[in-house]
C-alpha cells in the first residue's frame, strides 16, 4: 500500500514527497491491532455460538426441541449489541474512545464467565446479553479510534484491519470449537474462552493514548499533539494541527449536538442514510446467516456429523479471513464504492448457486452432490463478501461524519447493523422451515440486488480523502456546488 504523498496546506496529498505505506509506521499499526481486539471479540462471539449451539442442544432438551429458543440464544447477544452500540456513540463522545473500549472489555469478560457457568438456557441467555453489550460498544469504538489515528491515504486499510480481526475471530472460534469437541463441558469452554482476549485488550489499552482528534477537540491539545507527532512527520503534523484548530473553532461556535440534528441537518442526514444503509445491507445480504448458522446449514446440506459440520465451517471461516486480508489492500486501491459493487455482484451469483443447490437437494435427498455444491456456494459467498461488503460499511461509517457527529452517527449506524443482524438471526431458521432453505437464499439474493442499486445511488467514493474533504462531499450534495452560501450547520470549513 504505497502512496507517494505528503499533505500540503490544502489538506490534499502532494506528489514527490515521503511515501506513506500500511507498514511504514509501527506505532499506528500497533494502535490499530490493539484496538482491533474489539473486532476479534465481535468475530469470536459471532462464530463460536454456531458450534456451541450444536452441543447446547445436546445438553438441554428444551433447546433441541425449540427453534425459537435456539434463535433466542443466538440473537440475545445481538439485542445486547444493539443497546451497546446505541450507548457506545454517546460513551465515545462523552468519555473518549479509550474509556469506551475499557468498559466494553469489562462487560464482555463478565458475560463470558456467566455463559460458561450457566446452569440452564435462561442464565445462558443473560450471559449472551452481557457479551452483546460489550460487543456493541466495541463495534462503534474500534473503527472510530483507528480512523482518527490513521493517515487518510491508508485509513481504509487500517480500519479494514479491524474487519480482519472480526473474521480472524470467527476463524479462531471454529478452531476452538473443534479443539473442545471431545472435552467434557464442550460448549462451556467454547463460550468461556471468549473472556481471554477481552482481558488482554483491557491490559494493553491501559498503555495506549486516547484518540488524538478527540483529545484536541474535547480535552487536552498538548497530549493530542504528542500523539499526532508519533503518527506524522513535522511538515504533515503542522497541517493536521491547523485542520484540527479550524475544526475546534467551528465546534466552539456550534450548539451542543443532538440526535435530532442527524435528521434535521440535510448534509448529516444524507451521510447517515448512506452509512446506515450500508450497515443494514451488510446484514440483510446474509453474512451472519452464514456465520451464525454455517454448521447448521452444512447439516441441512446433508452432512450430519457435528464434528464434520464444524470442520467444513472452518473452511468457510478461513475464506472469510483470507478475503478480509485482500480487502485491506483493495479498499485503498480500488476504492470503497467500486469494491462494494464488485463484492455485491459476486454475492448475488453465490446466493443463487446456494438457492439452486438447496432446491435440488430437497427434491433429491439421496444425491450428495448437492450438499457439496451448497458448501461450495457458501465458500464462494464468503470469497466475494469478505473483501468488499465486509470492510466497506465499517470503513465508510468511520470517515463520513463530521467530528462532532462521529460518535452519535457511528453509534446509530452500528445500531442499525445490529437491528438488521437481529432480524436475520431471529428469522432465518423459521423462514427456512416455512418456505425452504433454497427460497430463503433466493430472497437474500434479491436483497443483494437492492443493495447494489443503493450503493450505486447513495454511496460516494471517499478513498484517500481527509475527513474535511469527505464533509465537503455531503455539503455539495445537500446544497449544490455553491453550498458556501448556505449555513454551515454541520461543522468544518467551506
């Protein structure tokens, strides 16, 4: 990832100066990886429940007999994440990104202990709720923290690293699931181990600074400059400080932001529609149907063994992680918009293949070929989804909102993601039972087509742009090219 660039006074990147690369600053990369452990928690919880559910059904007869109870165990973490994401935006703005992360770690670790010790499905559900609260806060905080510490030309790749941590967490969860298949208390170990990375991140975050942009605007300019000096060389540091000074001046002129402003101010509303729409379509195009229920889907495809289902699902999770690595490179080279559109094109084809495999498998259950085609469809789906619709929604949402609204809008859009996630998780098995798995995947393919149209119309390209330049895009969309004559309600400079 090489950009021959340094920012000039305009905030744009000039050619002919020092190269900025993904690996050029170990300090920034270290911040990214440690903050990204929040993504690891997100991914681990998403993946681990799919394998644990197989053994929870074996231990609790009431769970085995009730699809609704199975869906509730899976989706209660999503309910918690919805609450955590909604509160996380407020927490981020009021107390900072660092304290929000620390609080998420404590809640997640507590939830892991409750799940591991649960004597019945209902205490397990309480533990799932607590874990979800932690995941929800982390899902808002990690992308924003990383984005605010990232040079603009590699911001997409660095935020994409958080998505790699999510997919890596999912892959790790399948390894853990397989490792504990023969251990007494199988599912308790699977769920309890989740507390380990939360404790690790808590300890490491104590040594990290607060986000420099949050520090500069809200608390301590001197500390902000110290952090920024570790990210940029002196010439670029001066430019960054000048931009923050202008941003602070505008911030002081504004009244306190509110949730109503997101809908009242046109440029903020347009940005939120694009960001929240991407988050909703990420879920409605089926990703967590695949990740939550991939072992169950594999069994639906004709592979009855729990252990074989987990092994085949591990392959799906590996494809997800590999695709995320590709996304880190592509998002700052191809761009957010093109990457999302190409990703959705492949997702549509893969979902149609899945639908066909399950349709013919239902008509001829004796033919094992359709089961293999279904597993191939899952793998192709992940191969197309992971590099594009995996990182793009989180990256775009970390960079399209003005500083004053980044916490609020980021939290609201993450809540949209989790609400959409809940709808999918709580309804997939029920819909599959009603209309068949093949038709269910065909419905998801239709939603992916709508997502393609949405991205085409509503999502601008933000590759390589500063936060201020992205803000300008929304003002121009809201007020036209002469937006400078309109009130600058959203902050920033004309």
